[in-house]
């Protein structure tokens, strides 16, 4: 989805070959570009969020923490 939205936004912004599929009124090109950027930004956020969550879970599984270390950190 992320790649698809990126291609659509790039096509609209730079008037590429398939721009006629998305732009019917050239006076509204800027509006269409901004509207298509919203799903792109949301999908980009979702990808980064999932990657960070998976990374956090992987780090939590690989780092055993002893009680003495926890006691030192809390104090």
C-alpha cells in the first residue's frame, strides 16, 4: 500500500505518464496531491510503528535482566 500511494503521489506531483488517471481537473492538482499524501503518511507511520514494536519485543526477549540490575536502576 505504501508503495502504491507513493507512486500515485509522485505521478500527480510530477505529471508523469499516468497522471491522467488521477487528475481530471488540472486546477485541483495541488489539492489531489495533498489528499493522496495523507494515506501515504498514515501507511508510512504504520510501517514505522510496527517495525519499532517488533524491534522492542525482540530486544525484550534477548536481554535477560537480573533483580540486582533492576534494583540499581530503580535507586
